[in-house]
């Protein structure tokens, strides 16, 4: 049997006809009832499904790098807190937005990426994503 895809980059509709313009690098959740994705709403809720690599406004589709494996490469990750290369990244919520910041190793958190370069808050950096890991403390 042939593979259906060679890379885990999949197209999805923005949930609730949303506008994801400029949201590259943000984590998303999968809404199975609508076969769509929505931006992750908080840092410790449901684990993200993936990261937006190509953003769009409905009715266009967004492209999502799936975090459960199968991605052959790196992605751009949106930082909400500064980090240095090599740090593991957790999902953080700052100023109403949910994206990435350095993992401190303590507290309730979801870790799902590693930074491959340093960056300041608001920047897109190169990183690798992996299956989200929930830590209770």
C-alpha cells in the first residue's frame, strides 16, 4: 500500500469561519465536529493538535504541522516569551494569546517543542515540534 502523504502537513478550515491571518507559529486544537482547527485558548487545557505553518482567512484553508509525529522537518514557532536555542518550549498564554515560551521545569504545563534558535517575545523562531507532554507539576 502506498503512503497517502510523505509529510504531516495537513489542510484544515479555520474553526467558526475564523481569520487566522498572521497566525503562523501558533498552536491549534482540532475540532472534530467540524473537521476544523481553532487557536489554542489556554496554556494548560487540551493539548494542541499542531502548529499553523500557513495561515489564512476562511474560506481558505490553513496548513497545520501535526504534533503527533510524521513531520519531516522544522517549523516556525511564535514566541510570547524570550528563549534561547536548545530550550524546550511550553505552551504559554500572555496578553490573551496562546503560543510558546521556555519551559521552566515546574508547574502545570504542556511541553511540545524545542527551540533551534534564540528569539525575543513576538518573534517567529525555527524549532521542532513533538507530541505534547502534559506535566502536572
